[in-house]
C-alpha cells in the first residue's frame, strides 16, 4: 500500500527575510496543499513524478547515491524541486535507519512553485512524513518540522529559517524566532492572494539581502525594524485588530522593498489591493516575483487584483488549521 501525506502552503503576515537573522516572524498556513505519495521499491532507486506543479508534469529517476538522473531534468525549477525531494527522502532513510530504501514518489500540488506560498516547504514536509510512515516510522509534526528544516537548510545552502517548514508541519498561525517555534491562537483572517505567475529562487534572494546587510548599515537597521514591527503585529493579532494588522503589513512591505526584494509586478498588486480598500497588503515569502497577500473581508480586493495587468491569479485563502496529515 502506498502512503500519502499532505501539508499546507503559507503566507507571511510579517517577518520574512528578517527571520533568517534571528528576528521573529509570523507565517500562517493556508488551505492550498501539496500531497506526496510514496511507495517503497524492491531496489534502492528513487523515481519521482509530478503531475501538477503548475508546470508540465515530469518523471525523473535516480540511484540511491544521488548521481545523475536517468533523463534530462527539464527546467531549473524542476531541478530545484528534485533537490528538495532527494534530500527529503535522504532524511526519511536516515530517520528510519534504512539508508538503502528505494521509493516511487508522486507529487501533486496546488501551491504555485517558487511563488512565496511555501511550496517547497510543503513538499518537503509531506515527503518526509510519507516516506518515514512508508518505512514504519511515525514522527510527531514537530519532528517532521525538524527534519524538513534540515532539508531546506541543506538545499538552500544555509539560507533558510525554520519558519516555512514549522508552519507547514504544524498548520495555523505560528511564531518563529531563531530556534524557538510556537503555534499561536489566531482568528480566521480574511487573506486574499495575488499571484503574478512568476517564480523566484529563494536562496538567491536571501543571499542578496545578506550581501546588502553586509554592505549597508541601513539594511541591518531595516532587518531590526522588521523585528520590532513583528512584535507589534503579535499584539494586534492577539487582539484580532485587522485594521492595525493591515497598517503593519503596509509598513512591512515598505521595509521589504528597501531590502530590494519587491518587484514592479508585486508593487502594482499591492497598490491595487490598497486602492480597492484592503486593510493592508504586502509581498509574501522571498519576493522578487510571485505573490502578495492582502487583508479584506469583502470581494473588492479579489476583483481589483483580477483586473490588475500584472496579476495572473487572485484567490481567497483561508487559514489551514491542520498542518501535515496522513491522507
Ligand atoms: C521564504 O519563504 C522566507 C524567507 O524568510 C527565507 C526563510 O525564512 O527561510 C525569505
């Protein structure tokens, strides 16, 4: 019997990028999930196929020692996705003490890849959970989060925080500051997402912020300012003060722009959302292209975004209360 697990994507209410340097962040899981099905093989090979990564489907096969895939990897984005799956399977082999275990892995996802909605974290969390369960090991969501963080850290060459993987494993709203991760009580916030259809390389964007911070004091100060803003945001979240959360999201977007990670397409969507009456709007995730998140209880933001030339897709996203789960 194959084993299937799923895990949610996320939006950042506050704190992306600064979280990499030990400032707090508050990501929230959303009801868009990645689902990974794993079947143990008789040999030690790894065969990965994906039908729906908002790209053309693909199938790639590797030996247990990594090495070269048997077919050409079609695009850099798929190559990146393969890196995450490869490392997730290695983590599961490690957790189960079965270094030679081979798998067929199937990925299905309705989270756009590399767009700021935590697609890689969701795939890694679901893959670690499914592959360990397939080998007879039941991990708690906190343990899945730990393995998944190590995978992201390795694949992104040290440029990763625990935020995405912890949020995807636990679900709901979470707070991450350095190694300290906790779940938060949060109201069901009226998230609207705008997606420009583009993808980004998270590792490269994080490295860009690090370089800016090393060269300019203002960038160092900006990272600290984001941390202060997140702490204020936590109070607003605890009080369910959507107007204040929106104001702080607007400030957070400005600070992320100062760090050089916004893009014209993202700025246009942010302004379209604000003009339509959203309480606030900001880019979410690594930036450079991908998604913005706005707060709006009515329909006006979604409609305005869908009419914005740089917006390929606009949708409402509810908080995913459940993190990783067996399907
Ligand atoms: C990417 O979704 C979020 C970043 O803060 C990187 C990370 O936390 O690992 C940009």
